[in-house]
C-alpha cells in the first residue's frame, strides 16, 4: 500500500507519499480499504511537534472505507461492510487497521467523504450539546464559528431539539451555510455583538454560549450570557 508519512516535525513539506507494508489486523480489529480520510487540526499539531509524536509515522485518525479483512474474534462486522471511524492511528493510508468496536457502519446512501470527515466533529457537537451543557427546548444559544464543522452540526442538533440558535460567522458565504443549518440569526464579529444578542433575547441573554474561537470573543461571550447561563470553551 501507499501512505502519507510524517518524516520529521515541521510544516506540510515534511509529508511524503511512501510505499509501506500492508498492516495486519490483530484480535478484535478489522483492516479497511480507505475511501476517504478526515484531516483535523490535531493532525497538524502532531506533525509540527506541538503535541508529542515520534517521526516517522503515518498521521491521521479518521476516515471511511470498506472492510477487507477481519482479525480474530470479530463477529459484528463482515468483509465488504462500509464503515467510518475517528480513532484509528495511521489513517492517511490506503489501508488502515481499526478496532472493530470503533468502526461505525454507514448506510449506502452516505458518501464516503461525508462519513469519513464528520464523526469527530459530530461526536464533539453531541458532547457539547448534551454533556458540557444542557440547553433545553425553548432556550436560545449562541454558537461562535457557526459555519465551521462543529458549528454546523451543533446548530443542526440544537434546532432538532427545539433550541433556537444564534451564530457568528466571518463572511457572507459562511452566513449562507449557517442559515442552511438552521440558525435563526447569524451575526458578524462586531463590537456590538453582545448588545445585539441581548436585544434578540429581550434583554435576557442566551442560556449557553459555545465558544471555540477564544480570546477575540471571550468578552462578548460573557456579556451575551444570561444570569446563571453557561459558557463552554472548546
């Protein structure tokens, strides 16, 4: 098989397309022919050495593909199953070993590039909505970076749960994406952001702010939060 290899810590120039031995699934694992591979920020942190890593290694942990071999003891999957995963090291490769318990069957109607790039963001959004905080039906929340991967899924999950969503974005194109996901109001990162949020909530503020941006939005997040509300940083 071929794989992308991180040859040393650094920028994208340290990535190399190399021939590597086919991996072999161990007990409780499956071997997958990849069809799509997810690229996440953590991959760049590991590549640059900001998080511990030991080059040379194959980066990536998320993707989708077809099961092509089973390790001992695997009974819940069969050869030919379409699966996705978000916790399998070495996913920037034509073949990846995945723990069977972490492989999620995907329907034939779901394209591989969608399934292979949404699990990590989807699990993050699910945790944010029903773990880090607990907004309830009828509440209003504020989601910064509403057109990002997590922001779009978080918006859809919240709207499906009967929660009104206000988002922030940085461009007209991103506003279109956020509105398509179900955002009731979409705003830019402007000095009067908190005041506008309070106007939209009859002066109360939002029950939860989901802030994945950081320093640039922290003051607005605090000012837009209702009394006894919650700010979730991620």
